[in-house]
C-alpha cells in the first residue's frame, strides 16, 4: 500500500515536473521571440535614424550648382593669372 502511494506520488511528481519543464520551455521560446522582436525593432529604428541623419550634399542635390561653382572657380583663376601676368609684363 505504501509502495503504491510512493509510486503514485513519484508519477505525479514526474507529471508535474514535465509540465513545469514544458511551461518553462514555452516561456523561453516566448522570451526569445520577444527578444528577436525587440532586436528587430531596434535595428529598424537605427536604420531609420541613420537614414534621417544622412543629409545629401548640395552637389548631389543640384549638379548645376556644382558646375557653376567649378566654372566660376576656373574662370577666376584664369582671370587673375592673366591679370597678374599682364601687370608683371607692364612692370618690365
């Protein structure tokens, strides 16, 4: 009689233990899912932040501005070089 009670108790303990382990495993799976979701949200938020921080340069915005700046720089360089060479020529 006592042996049957102990065996019944052990089988109940085993059932409870397996039930507990199953619940624990399911909780672990849920925690992993939540962690993956949080990491995904964090990656998405970081990606959005990086995209918003990247400001396009004015040269990418309008190539016409770049061509104007480059052309005016070349023109001024040539203009002043000819001016100074002409002034140097007048000195002699």
